[in-house]
C-alpha cells in the first residue's frame, strides 16, 4: 500500500505561481511512476504530468507544457508540481497518483495508477 497526501493548493490570481507537493508513505516510493491529474467542476479528470520511477523521464499535457513542471525527490518520498503563469482554466482539484503509467507506456491513463491522494484545490481568479 502507498499513502499519498497532497498539499500546496490555494487561491491565487492569474499569472501567479503555486507549488504542489505530494508526500508518499508505505511501499518503496521509487518503484512507482508518479503523476498529477486534475478535475474541474463538471469535467472529467484529466492528465497533467507524470514522472518515471527514477525521475529521468517526464511528460506534461499540452495545456500545461512550458508552465508546469513535475519533479520528484526520492530521498524525501515527495513529488512536486511547480505551476507558473497560472490561468483561470487551471482551476481544479489536483490529485497525485502512483502507478506504472510510464513503465507500461500509458502515462496519461488513470487506470494505470493504483494509488491516489485526496486532492488539493487550486483556484485561479482572473
């Protein structure tokens, strides 16, 4: 079992930055690929970014490419999402996930992530 706890969300203005954190506990953190997904009100959950188990490979959705950056600190069992130049359309609940998306070549598919956090709200005002 892996437990994931997100933090760092909040209310910001357009153009601001936020850094989300996801602290993992339980089974070996570095055996899992990690990802961030988000869900806006009335919309389906969507892929944001993923990072491979040893941190060498990353992927970002087109909608956040150039603005968001995923990273991980294996020693601290933590994955981060640095979000810059935030837009109102980035408003959503952001979820951290652990699984095998990269290992199985399905980095953006939710079903390849076995463990999920409770989510953290990000609200961007215009």
